[in-house]
C-alpha cells in the first residue's frame, strides 16, 4: 500500500513538472493604476494557488479553535465525579 501511495505521488509530481516546463511563457497581470506584473505562467499559478491555500486555512482556523475549546470543556466535565441524583419528593394525591 505504501508503494502504491508513493507511486501515485511520483506520477502526480511528474505531471505537474511537465506542466510547469511547458508553460514558461511570460504573462502580464494588470492591476489598478496601470501597475503591470510580468512573470512566467507557472509562477503566477503557484502564487495564486498558495494565496488560495492560505485564505482557506485562515477561514477554518476559528472553527478549529472553537472545537478544541469545546473538546477540552467536555473532557473536564467527564473528569468530574458524578453528582448524586437528588430524589424527587413523593407525589401528593
């Protein structure tokens, strides 16, 4: 199974390497106020992929910390000795 995983990773790496080598033409990104950034297409794609990854991670950080706090609260509650049950008074008829 480990061999299969590494073989799949190697194949994906080769596909991405060939893609990068075939797309080295310069592209121009035009920003506000006529600011132009020229770079190879592969670099532009890498920068936007990294930016999207960072934004995705930042969007989930709040949920992760909230879940960690909830888990630690539940662990503290589970570690407490159980409270004795209060018997109900007899019903008057």
